[in-house]
C-alpha cells in the first residue's frame, strides 16, 4: 500500500492504535499462519466502519472482514487492501413474556456470551457455547454443534452494506442452510444479532456446558492451533470417518497434520505455513475421492494470496 494512502487512512479519525500496516495475519487467526495484511483496522464504532468503507470505495481498495480469525486460512502472501476486525461488543438483554431477547454485537466472542447466559440462568445456547469465534462470524456461516445451529436461535440480523446503509434481515431472509447463509454470497457486514432464549436453571445449564466442553476436549485437538473443523459433513457420509478409513490420521506435510484425535481437523503442529496446510487439504481431498469416489468440501474459508 503506497504511503499516500497510508497517510489518508491515518486521517480518517479512527484511533491510531487501531490501525496497523503490514500486520502478520498469523497473529490474528486461530491457525496461527498467514502473511501480512496491507492494512489491518480494528473497528469499534459504526461511524468508523462507514468512514473506512467510503474511503475504500473511493480509492478502489478491497475490503476483507474478519472476526476472531477462526474458520479461516490466510495464505502466506497475505491480504491486499484493508482487513477490518469487527469488534462490536455490546450485549443487551430484555425479559418479556417468559422469553429472553438478546441483542448481541457481531464482535462478541461466543464463549463470553455463553458464560454471560450461564451467569443469568438463561438456557438455549449450551450446545453452541464452545464454538470458537464471534457471534457475527457464526451467524454468517450458520455454525452449529451437538445438533443445534445458530438458525435455531436467531430472530433478526442487523447488517451494513458496503455503502454504509443499515439493513435488518428476519430469520427467513437469511436463507440458513448447513454451514452457510445468504451472507456468504451477498455484500453485507454483520453489526448485531438478535436472539431468543428462555430462563432456565443455572445448575442444569452449567452441567450441559461442562458436558459439551469435556466432549470437545476429549474428541477435538483443541491443544493445537487449527481453524476448527476443516471439512464439511457430507450429505450421505461422515467426512472424518472417510479420512480415517483412508489411513490419513497423523499424515503430515511440513508442519501441518491430520489430527490423530479427530480426522476432520487439520492442525498446525507449531511451524506450519499456509502452503503446508493447503497442500495437506488438497492431498486429503484427492485421497478420499480416489478411495471412496466422494468429493469433500471445505468448512473453512481461504483468504489472501499465495
């Protein structure tokens, strides 16, 4: 990014500490890999978001949206243009007719929200509370766990388009499907998510959350950097089972490895590059198709350039 553009970005009125140039994305992704973002901006304010979007449009600069950096693989060449880290962290809750209505900022971490609901004895989120990432990212991909998905609790989603206009979408407008929503295809940025819950018993909620947390600890390689589950479940097959049956558990390329604990996860053993991970992904896809004639799809998103 040329110095003149950098100067102009610094004059947008955004706190200077929130703007970083040539920022390694390995610092901001759960895979702990990825080359530099030309410009990385932490967004805490809706007006700041509007200013950046307007500036980017005027100067034909590409914009990439990022939450907690889970569920993504940033390539070693990094990301051109501006990466916006959405950090809207407001949480409002309202009790009405035995229902609890929650308005939650897109940047709120799922784990933080889950613990807040537990503290207030609010049920309906236990299955989802261990998912890594933010509320905005989880809604965008309709994240799910233990038989529940975000589509089951979302009532409306407030978004901004790239011209700075605000839109509100009802649940049915979101076209939720397995690990996707209409936000995967359309240019909207999640600002706030409105969800519905009920009062419960704190003891029961805690027990459920602990049960799911223990399951995750036992079955998933959470001790290593990863982007969560790498591959989607198949329509008529369990992807991790096929990868296991193809003899690929523990198979590695460079610092990337198919987890011995759960074959659906590719992990960074400590020194992986995005190239290692990408090559391993392609190898796994090739071997599963060769052995079982099944095409497997990625659950994670690939960003940036080689």
